């Protein structure tokens, strides 16, 4: 009986999942599955429903960060405080890779200066948006650099403001825990 039960269970369970067959011309994507598409659409918080352009001009959709704690870092290329935070941002991005999203949102400067900031301060391991027009800064009511916006896994803003390195590290640990 003990030998038959595992075989019986395996055979029974194998038959529970019928294969999904789709025509070769129709690739399977989340959007092509109505239940998944509806669930995914509902899972995107309003705080992450924005787009922008990276410093290199590529399109960026913030909805890709949904489901993870997120830090939005608003900085300016001429800001000494922002420059002093760059190493911490880079280190946190490495330490929490895969568990935390970080997005730099540069404003109050030109694209050339933004590129120089990222390159000179070795913070290229984090994606950065060029928000010279200030659209994303306005969306989050950012009045000055350097400002952090912390979003929990559900996209809820849990903290906004300036933090020193120790406060930043403590906030990240709390956010990811």
C-alpha cells in the first residue's frame, strides 16, 4: 500500500493540469491571458503609473517596479548633497539587488551634466530618468533636491524627505524586512 500511494498520487496530480494549447502564431503574454491581465492591471499602484526617459533617451515605464519596495531618489547634477549620497545609493542597489527597486530622477540641470554626475560618482548601476521638465518632480510634489520617496511593496508612500546615510540605511532595512 505504501508503494502504491505515491505512484497513485503522482499519476492523479499529473492529470490535474491540462496543457494549454495556443496557435503557433499567438505568443503567450500576460496581456493575452484575460484573468492575468486584469489582476496585473489592478496590482499596479497609482504611484508607479508614470513614464519617463532615461538619461540615454530610452523609454522607462515605472510600472515595471510594482510589487517591490521602491526608492525614488530626486537629485540634481550640481547638488553637493546629492553627490555625497551617490555612493550610498550605489551600495544599497548592490546589496538589495532583486529585493528593492531604486530609481534616480534627475532634474534642475541639463542631460550632459546628468551623465557626468552618474559617471563621475559611479552610480550607473541604478536607472536614472532625465526629468528636466520637472513632470515627475511635480507629480510627487518635490520642492528641492535631494529628496527620497519610499514606496512599500503595495506602492504606498511611506516616507518622503531628506535622509542622511544612517537614516537611509535604517529606512531601507525597515522597507525590505
